[in-house]
C-alpha cells in the first residue's frame, strides 16, 4: 500500500533542491522532455488508443472522450507549448523591490517557487505535460492526479517526463503521479508537505477539496461562459465569434455556453447564426432558447437550469435581453466568473461591460476560446483561476511563483528606532 504522506514528504524535500536549480538545468530538462515526447510518440498514441477504446466500451460521454484523445495534432501543440515556455524569461530570482530602510539596512523582494503543487485534473492527458513542464520552469515539484479514463496515457507520459528530467539533472521526486482515487483523500491531508492544490473538475469536487483540506486551493469549477451581442454589434463579426466560441473545441472550459442578444438585433442575428451553425460539418449545435428566441427561430425551449449549465457539448442556450445592464446582471448571477465577451462597436458599452462583469476574463469582439495560457503567451497553464487572490485567469509561470523578503543589515536592532536613536528614511533603488 502506498504511503502518500511519505510520498508528499519526499516531494517536499526535493522542492528545496528544485528551488535552487540554475536556469540552465531547468532549460536542459525541458528540451530533453520535448525531444523524448517526439521520440516516443508511437507508444504514447498506442496507450492513448487503448484508453479511448475502453472509454467507448464504458460508454463515457462524448465530451470526455474528446478531451481524452491525444493525437499528432495534440502532440504538436504540446511541443510548441514547451518551445514557447523555453523562450520565456526565468521567473525565479527576479528582483521585485530594493529599498534602503536606513543606511546599511537594505530590503530586497525576490521571486521564488511555491514549492510542492498538487494538481488534480480531468481526462486530458496533455494537461499532465503542460502542468509538469510549467512546474519545472518555475522550480516547483508537482504531484499529479489525472482522470482514470486516461490512466495508460498518463502513465506513459509520466514515465517519459520523469526519465528525461532525471537524466537532465532534476532531483528525484520532482514529479509524482498518483493513480488511485483513494490517493486524493490522503494527499489533501498532507498540508505539511503540499503548498498548493489546484483541483480541476466539477463544482462539487472542488468544494469537496476545499472543505476537507488545510492546503490553500486555487482553481475553478464550472466554465459557464457568455457572449453578449450588443445593439451596436457588427452582426457578421458576431456570428463568426459565436461559432468559434461554441464549436472550435467544444469540450473546453472556455467554450461559450450561453448567448445573450439585445432584442433590437435579434431578428437579424438569430436566423443568420442558426444558418451558420447548421452549415458546420460534424458540429451540429442544438439551440435552446427563451420564449423571445423561439418566436424568431425554431429551437428547443430553454429552462432556468440551462442558464446554469456547463454543457461541454454542442448545445447553446440563448436569451434575449432589453439592455446592457440586464446582460451584465445575468452574467454576474449565472456565470462562473471565467470568461465573458461583449460584441459591440460601442467603446463606452464595452468599457461598462468590462468594468461591471465580475469575471477573470472580459473580452470585446473576440472568441472566448482565447482564454488560455498558451494563447496569452504564458507558456500553457496549470489551470484557470476564477478566484481573486494570488492568481486569476489562466495560471502560467507568474501564478506559480511567490516571493520572499531579504533584509541585509550591519548589526541593526529595532530598539535604536523605537528609542529614537535612529530613524528610517526609505529610499527605493
């Protein structure tokens, strides 16, 4: 039986070594991992095919199967992400502040790794690579638990990354793979060793982690993303943005789920949108609309529950609104604070939308699918945070480092300042 407390402790010990590795070693490891993934792609695809066949035999939902697939295209994207990561500046040992408190007494604020990061992620095997490489670049150790549907793919990817990393000089236990669900309940108790948990899954699952662990938790549960088409929208532009947001990759958390349309443009937009969606090959979108929508186009009736649902499927709920303010109120009430967009040519309306919508990402005239660490130039992401502390939005390198204060003195003591013998002068350098 695996001793998860000891597993986490070993990762904690390794984290002190990881935190002090030179950039050259971390770069060497990332380069080796990218090369090893390419060299071993045939065995990766073979293991992934076995996972896919089992998922289909188990009759898992199509969105899960879509996330599970790891093919040449996914591999190319992953390797491109690692190359992008290699091109980013080293996030460690960066000076954020240097302040002379008094003569000979200098305070320096510098970046450093968080330590041991535990990530529990869904059935996407590419997430394992993204998370582990981001942790390497930022000097963190990672403990990873992927979906059981991707067990074979995750295992081979872990073995490839571990072997390449160790050969490049990373410490033992820089990466750990947890393969049983029972391991989750044990690991969330290891607050002495694990510094941060990032759970990616259902709202109920994330709440379970938060309620049962003393470890700080960062992440998001649902991805209920909206687009609001304003009365001053370019409708041709709107149709293109909506179609991409809904269908470009339907199983992602930044996929459009609810469309809000100003009533003044609905009669022109909705028929054009329906025609465009029906013309997409192998991407037939089922529309569920409120009564006002049903009066314009033929579609299913939308219930209140639809506006609270993350479909991760080719389903789109539509609601007509009377104003920008009504759209904002709907998003703040039913949204998940992930990513929401306004389509408008009115700069004042866009500014109001961005100021009042309480989400990690607020967009004007572009697809919600841009909410991604790689597309932001972060070198992929470990997840998207909808919270407001430490990190928000796609969590890349900056979200995986913290800082420490270094104070350099020459025999200084507080009593001299308390008794008025000396005084601070605070000079930033």
